[in-house]
C-alpha cells in the first residue's frame, strides 16, 4: 500500500479528471452543509454553494461534473 502522507502537490497529475474520486464521486464539488437532507440530494436546500473537493479539485477550477 502506498504511503500517501509523503506526497506533496508536485506528485499529483493536474490532468486527473476525478472520475474515481472517493470523496466526491467524480463531481469535483462537495456539499458541506450539516443537514443530511442536503447530502442526500447532493445540493444544499439552504442556498449554500458547494465547496471544491479537496481531493480532486483543491483549487476549485473544475466545472461541476453533474
């Protein structure tokens, strides 16, 4: 198993499309609202915008895949 804690930003490929991202499912954005209903709908019903996925979209430059 690879040791991920030894990686830095230069170890990531900027062309990664995030299709297999374990954190966001490839969308590139995640819902951080504390309401479970918002997580189930994959959008916040309170008007909070989605946040960039820290795994595959840390700079927030990718378009939403959905």
